[in-house]
C-alpha cells in the first residue's frame, strides 16, 4: 500500500470536519470495498476518516411502525435484531445473505448504500421500503438517492447517518447469488405498505444499478401472489450481461426471484 493519514472520528460533526478540512479524504466504515480497492491501487485517498467509533451512527430503534437504523450498524446486527425482525423480517433475511461472517460483522448498512454497488443487497431494500436516507445535512428519499452505478446523491463531504422507513404490511427478499462473492446476480425486494401500495426493487440485474419494476408493482398491487408475478414481462434490453449471465437470463431471474420473494412474505 502507500502512505495515508488515518483519523478516528468521535462524532458525526467531527467526521465531517475532518473530511472537509482535506477535501480528498474518504470516509471509512466497514471498509469492505474501500480497503481492497486501495490494496489494488485503484484508489489512493491521502486521508481516511474512520467512522466505526461514532456511537450516534449505531443501533436500531423501532417506535410503533417507524424504524430507524444507524448507518454504522453492521449487517450482522441487522440480521439478528429481534426488534427489527418483529416488524420487518425481510430486511433481517436480506442482511443474513450478505457475504460471509467476516463481511457481515464488519460491513455496515450506511457503507453499503453510500457505495451503491450495482449488485449490493441493501439498495433494493431501501427502494422497496420507500426509505429515507438521513445525512448530516438533509433527508433524501430513496427514489432520489440512487443515481446509477456507484453513484448517489451524496455531496463530497456529506455523510449518511441513518435510514428510516415505515414497517411494511408484507415484504420479502430473494436473490440468486454469485457463488463466490455472494453478491446478487439478481435480487428482488418486494414490499406492500399498510395503505396497499406496492414497491418492487431489483438489484444485480440493471445495467444502471438498482431500479424499481413498474410492471411487477402493478401486477402485485392487483394480486399479491407469485402467480401474478409470473405473468409479467421483463424487458432484457436494459439489463446487465456479463460472464455470469446474459441479459435474457437475468430477465428470467427477475421474475423467478420476484415470485420467491412474494412467496416468502
């Protein structure tokens, strides 16, 4: 590796101040993407601001129907939270499918959504649950947060502090995982709100990252069943094609994963 200055932030305000004073500093949460990227010399930030000890960014709270998850909460903590499982077991299931035990104990929900890997699991949950991304400066609806491959609405020094959402009436997540990385070749998060509104978000398959599927949403709003998803046409023209699968293959996976996600609710 190469020389870099390490800073341990003690609060959100401290982290933002440290990052802003440099202009080139990178926030370090779980480090699941940043550290390997630095080891490969694909990134060379001169400053790192470690967020792992910022207490105000940790923890899960459920108040009635409202859920708040601190950005520094690990995947393991999300997957094993009894309080969260009582109101939204789908997101606990999603977190349990991420990577391996090491990744789940180090990686954080805030790091995942801020990185916005096109095959990551959490972005689909944020879109599916109509979540709000809370930063040190503002609140951003999930629909406005994810802009493209590894691209979000975050400004340079902006920091994800927490995510909030209303617990759904029903929700499910299913993914076809790459056997080596456990990233989603295709993952589908389905959610039905208390008012009957349906949202369906797809990760791992879109050529421009996570996206909502209007056809599946319409079908499931009319009939919340796996059979309803079977009759939906998934256009392959905007889907990813790589060594792991063609766009047409992923189009079929979208339907299959949607059916499994609905069946799991």
